[in-house]
C-alpha cells in the first residue's frame, strides 16, 4: 500500500513539474522577443455592433499605418480616410441614420490594443503572470505539430470592480510551434456582475494568429466577439484587427 502511494505521489509531482517547466519554457521563449526593432505596418480595423432592437447593425472600417519602436507609437491616417470621415460627418448632419463606417472605425482605434498586436510577446507575458496550467497536449494545424497549453487565468481586480463582480471565468488556450513560440491563441471570458439592483452578464471570445517578425511576435489577426445583457438590453459586438507588416520595417 505504501509502495503504491509512493508511486502515485511521484507521478503527481512529476506531472506538476512538467507543467511548471512548460510555462517556464514559454515565458523564456517570449522574453527573447524584445520588440526593440521598429516595425511599420498597415492595419485594418473592422467592427460590427448590434443592439437589442430592430435597428441595423453599426458597421465600421478604417485602414491606416502604424509604426512602433524606440520612438514610441506613431499612427498615420491617409488623407483619403480623413476626407471620407469628413464627408460622412456632413452627410450625417442631413441624415443622422446614414451609416458612417470610416468615422465609426476610427472611433474604435485603441493605441493600447495596437501595441498589444505589434508586441504580442509582451502582452502574453503579462497575461501569463496570472495563469495556471491545467492541461498540456499535442495537436496539429495546417500540417504542423503543435504543443497546446490550456490555462486558467485569474485576473487581479481593483477593489471597486471586485465589489461588483459575482463570477469571473477566464480560460486561455495557446498553440505553440516547435520553436517554443505561440502561433495562435484562444481566450474565453465569462463575467457576471451586479450594480445596485441591476445584474449584468457578458461573454467575450478572443482569437489571435501570431507570426514572428524580426525580434517581435506580431498578432497578424485579432478577432474579438462580445455578447452580453443587462438592464433589459442585449448587445453583440465584433471587432477584427488585421496587421500587415511592411517589408524592410
């Protein structure tokens, strides 16, 4: 009996050690991608917002250039995009219901999200600070053998947010190539919160497709879909961010 118990204990400790090593290896591979060299890219943001009514969805789309490097982040809007947004503003004065995709797309541009896409390694390292590995297995995609890590994320909430959040579940799945660097990721988040007498629920699903570019890990594609309800209303939002690095950048 003692012998069987000892074997079980050894196997349990070996499994825990292997999981710890998998996260350590991942952090080490990401840390080597320092994102010190500048990168220039063309970025397209596409958004679709739907409410709980008969109104048509609000659609946004904008394409612009961005550069990230030692000098910081620089975003450039082409004259054509600016002119289109200005024309949409004039048209909406006459008809407030007229769609304005360029203006709506430009409103959703978030500098923090741009940096997370252009320096995805840094973003993942921060996310892994609150991660616990729950499963490791081999998988494949497009003929490539991949290591798949499934993790539970426990975000740290501010005191003000913690008062209202009743339940928060976050799961992250990373698919990792033979070089130890992620090629894709899938994050699922479910939140239930209560403010006074009002309850809110939301569910967010994010997917990323990564590629190495110089000393960077770049999220070439980021798709986020959110659904939720509260105060008798429902919503559904979808945002796609596509990054196309420029040669020589």
